[in-house]
C-alpha cells in the first residue's frame, strides 16, 4: 500500500533568520514585508528610519519577481523557459539576457561538478513526481527511467549571446538556481534604492548585506534535519553573503515503507540514497550558493565534502548516523559558526 506524504514545501534551504528589532521609530530599525513568489514565500528586511518606504518598495519587488518568474518558471506555460523547452530537437530561441546568464552559470557549475548538477534533469524530476506534472504514488519503472536518461545531459545545451540552443529533446529546469538568482536581483534592487543593510530571502535561500542595528552581523539559524520538528542545529553570523541549504527530509514520497527523496541524481536518474541529510553553502552571491547546495546534496556525504574542500567552498554538512546526526564543515565555513543560545 503506497503512502504519500504531502508537505507545504518549506524551502529546501531550511533557514530561519534571527532578527533583533529596536523599539524607537526615530532610530534605525529592521523593517520589511513578506510575499509569495515562485510557489513559495519571500521575506525582505532592511535597516531604515522610514517605514513608509515599505509601500514604495513592495510593488517594485513584486514586479521584479514576476519578471524573473516569467523568464525562468517551468510552471508558467508561456514563460521564456517553457517556450524553450517546447522547441523540437535542435531548436534555438532568443531569450532575455537574464535567462541567458542564469543558464550560462548553470552550465558552468554542471561542468565543474561533472554532471552532479544538471539543469536538464527536469524530465526525471517530473517522472518522479516532484515537478509541475504533480505527485506520484508509485516509483516509475526502470524502463521509463532509462528512457528519459537519454534526454538528460547539460552538454546538449548551449548559449551564444542571448540565444539558447539544444541538440536533442532536452528540458531545462532552473529550480535549483532560480530562487537564488531572484534573491540576488532583489538585493541589487535594494542597493539601487540606497539600501545597504538588508536580508533577502526567497524559499529559504538568502542574501545578507551590511549590519543590523547595533553594528551586528545578521544571524541565520540552520535547521536541524528532523522531520516534523523545527529545531535549530547551528547559527551562523554573516554579512555580504549568499546562503542556501539543500535537504532531503521534507519533500519526498513513500511507497511500501521506502522513502524517495525529491533530489534526483542526474547521473543515475534516481533519487539520492546516501546519508547526507542537508548541506548549507555560503557564497558571495545567492545563485551560486543555491546551485552548489544542490550539487553537494547530490554528491553525498563522502564526495560532497571532498568537492567542497577541493574548490574552497564554505559548506556545512549534516550527516545521518544511525538514529542521530553528525556535523562536518569545511575550514571556510567554520569562521561563520556561532554558539546556539
């Protein structure tokens, strides 16, 4: 008997911001607003003395995120990305500079990771019930998996100027990088408005800049990977940093007692099965943190840390060990860690 567990998709990042608000309206304080985008929530916080700026910035942020969605969503039928995915084999499409740039960066990380990160994995994500086609209650057959694996391969996608091309029937899914890119775009908008001290979050992917009131860094909590609970595992103190977490324990389905993670390994066509429960990555920008968190999650508890150490990536790993967890981090990450109060 198949058991399907549906969850409100808390961001794969699983991060909680810790804010300290001042009480005097004439002194700088943390203000902001929340909203919905990309099938999840967003939160914008910044340090200001003028709360009226909230209503000025809200429509600017919403319009910006609508534009990103219209460029990169696979859930919107007439988005730029959906129109590219609908092209026949060998097709090419002139797209926005923004979409061309994100695909270029995705292909760079795909090459760096030897395909552990691969934005053409979309058909397999859909086959396993974690894409726009909706949930499934039974694992797909080996025949169907192998049939779609033939369509997966970042090497079949190319970018020349603003033209995207594919050599076969590839389907590009940017869900592992687009939220991070959206965070970076909102951060750029805030800076254009003269705001330097801020925290932007979309679906758990964040970017922190400057300081909170009191000249303190932003403190971000990394959640413990225990299903059904929301406990803090560790806290990091950050400024001018993009933060993303990928985990396998909230978005999955079960069949006959076997759990199938939403993270699909492009190299096998199947959900990951290793012991890595979650990984948090810090980078100067959020799009790269987002993509690298997924990369390390695919690579797992042994190859993931080795890859991070080789490339100097600030990364924090939570690894299953029996009924509990062990932590592992790279030297680049250690300086950000704070004690949990």
